[in-house]
């Protein structure tokens, strides 16, 4: 399933156009799993685990990090 989700997201094809010959299951099943896993916090935990692993190996370059107001709310009156 994860490979099917990655295939659709990386190629930009529609979920219904996912070729069943690739062995990823149906596009609708992949779409449902994507939403179920996102709602369950699977991708947030995966992201944290990858960052933890890379950080423990010293492979993160925080000098290139970017943060904007979409990610973190700006408080009023604070500059």
C-alpha cells in the first residue's frame, strides 16, 4: 500500500489510474489507507522517527531549516 501511495503522490496520476499490474492494490484502497494512516498519526510518527535517526547520525543541517507563519502561529504584539 505504501508503495502505491508513494507512486501516486510522486507521479501525480489520479488514484483511479493506479495500474493494478504494479501490485500495489487498487487506487481507492491506497487512497483510503493514506487517509486512515494520516488520521491515525502514522506519517507524523514516521517523520519524527526519520528526523531522530538522521539527528543521531549527525546528518541534519539545521542552518538550512525554514519556518513560516503557516507552521507556527505568530503572537500579537511580539516582534
